C-alpha cells in the first residue's frame, strides 16, 4: 500500500505536462558498432556467471533453457523473465549485436523503452565490447523456442515505463568493477565478478520503497526478496562473525555447503546450482577474497 501511495504521489507531483515531457525524453546512448569475433566458450561462461540461465529458464515446469523464467513475485507485481533463445519472434533472434549490447549494458530494448530493474542490467554496464561479442556468440547457439513469455503483471502506476526514466536517474549506480592499482590480481578479479556479472549486491543489499538499492547499506542483507525469501549480510564483518574463511566461502560457492555443515536454501541454492558451481575455482576464490577483504567499495552514481 505504501508503494501505491508513493507512486500516486509521484504522478501528482509531476503533473500532466511533466508526464508528457518525461515520456518523450530519450533515454540511453546509441551503442557503438561491435565487429569483434566472439568466443562461444567465453560467452557461455559469462552467461552462467551472470545468472542468465538461472533467471531466464523455468526448469521446474519443464521449460527449455533461456526460453523464459519463473515469475518474480515482488511488491510491485510479477515480472516474467523473457525468452532469450534465437527465436526471431518470441526471443532475440531478430536482434542485432548492437541492440543486444544496449539491452545488456544500458537496460534499454530495441524499441527504445527501458527495462524494469528486475533485470539487473546496472551490474553489466562495464561489460567490454569483447564480452558483449562473446555473449552474443553464445546466445546464437541457443536453439529457438517459439514460446512467448507472459506479460508482466504490474499494476498502475508502476507499469508506466516512462516512469523508469526517473527511477534510472535516481537509482542507477556505477558497478565499480574497474581494477584498483593498489590491489592484487585476485582481489581485483573478485571485485569485478562480485560487483559485475555475479551481481551479489542485487540481492544482498536492502532496497527503498521505490525499489532502489540503499547503497550506504551495501551488502548488509535484504529481507524483502522476490517470493518472500531473504538474503543475509555478506559484509566482511558479518562473514567473519559467522566464521567464514576464503576457503570455506569459495567451497560454498561450489557446493552450497556452509562451514556449519548446513546447506544454502532458497534463491542462493539456485545461484550455486545454476551459476557459481560452473565457475572456475580461481574465480570462486577471487570472489571470496574480495568479500572477506573488508573493503567492499562505495558505489556512486
């Protein structure tokens, strides 16, 4: 209810003239041409690390890989991850690599409309042209599935995509994946993975009433995840208090087992099953090293 009131208040403040202005206001930047040759193997690895398969596949109902995911039940409504197979009508088979680039790095579709932030594109903003080419090469190998994903079930006013332009201006943050010269290669690799493709902060950071991440509380946990599950804090302090070490955290990302002998549940179990267990031991250790360093960084707009 508070979210509905917030949305109504937002519309009242903007007014009709403001709505028209925002609605026609262009968003995003034209992507540069990408002529690089992609590697299917590297792209498949990055797709796994980025959660593409786990989010856009509904294996529990017998769905094909990347043919559309299970609904995400949020306070704003239900979001359905779309079909990402090579089908030209219901998937991305008719897209160009530049349109794919803009969707992944900017969160804007071929029609110029912004995507809902249920898609964690903000974490992919620093993907290089080569990484985009690799992803694109991998997606071209996905068999076409001619099944459309259901339409999002989002009520007014949150179904008004022009409002996402305001949301983006307020709540998009730099993913901070760039290397820090004073740090070693392993730490920097972990930083790039945690803040980029693995998008750990998407779940383990609390969000405000508008669904924006509370960056000042980054990695301190989130008790309001889609489906009613929660994500515990993963700051270095919190992890050390639970007696995590680099070795045990890296192993947990492979096995799903915690130092106490318990197993991850909920969405984290899915992350391990579909994403992190496919990563190299070196990458899992790099993520653990970064998270336990006590220097998670400070994101800015």
